[in-house]
C-alpha cells in the first residue's frame, strides 16, 4: 500500500508530468487545480475515491500499469496502488518529448503529449515531424496508419 504522504508526493509528480505532456495530445489540462485533492490524504483516514481518481485515473491516460483500473467508489484498492508508483512516474518523466523513435517511450506517448513514437525519423519539438508521420491515435490507443 501507499501511505498518505507518499500519495501526496505521487499526486505532485503526476501533476508535473501532466503539465509536461503538453505537445500533441496534451494532458496539461489534468495539471490544473481542478484535479488537485479537495481533501488531502491523512493518516488514520480512509482513502477517498478522489485520491484514486486524481492519481490512478490520470496515470491510465498515459499507460496501463499493473492491475490499476479506473477508480469506482466502493471498489477495492488495486494491489498496484503502492509506493512503487513513485518510481514509475519518475520513469515516465524521463521519457523524451522529442527525438528518434524509441521503445523507451510509453505505448501511448504520441497520444499523451509526447512526440516520440508518432513520427518516422526525428520529431521537431512535438509541433510536427521532420519526416512524415507513420502512426496516429484512435482514442487512447496507438494504431498504425500504414
């Protein structure tokens, strides 16, 4: 499990990552105050659905992870909602926003504010491709247009 202070740190990391993913398929809107916790997690208090909705649900916009699923009230907290998520979000934040195609990018990188994986050749600051694009997004899943 994850303790309240770790949940607060996780939310901070996620907010920063949402703001960073502001290129094609921007997630910057999810870094707004609207997605801040209305009640901060605290020791001795039950985890509230919003704590999951404003962390897990946002992470799932980038990439699936473990047994995480969209949060519903009165459902059990997934086993993968633990302190390892801190390292996971740090790994996501290391993904390059520009550059050559790379398997280091999350599978939904081009759909979530990154350019990597969306272009053939090099990307140009996520505002366009140097060469032609070879993939596109259909919903939140990468699909090939070739």
